[in-house]
C-alpha cells in the first residue's frame, strides 16, 4: 500500500514541503511518530507528529531493510 503525499499530509498535519524533505531517520514507526527537524520546519522549530496506524503500516512496508531498527 502506498499513500500519496496528499493522503500522508492529511494523516499527519504536516506541510507538503516538510514531507518532501522527510528522511527515514526521522521516523519512529515503533513509537508512532515522525520528527520534523528545525531546518525543515516552516517555524524553524522541531515538530514531533503522531503517525496514524495506517500510515505507520504503509511506511513500515516501504522502509528500506538496511535501516530498520
């Protein structure tokens, strides 16, 4: 299952530009969060956003095996 950028944004409350710059290392799938670092946030402050179960499942399936924690 692949979610579009639009669906992901709606599930997270993140801005499209924040999602385009998202990195796997900013995801905590087990903890159910994604961290938007200050450099990528419009406010220049880090934001921690909750992942929905659907989005966490989709991202877990897409995550490269080499960096699974």
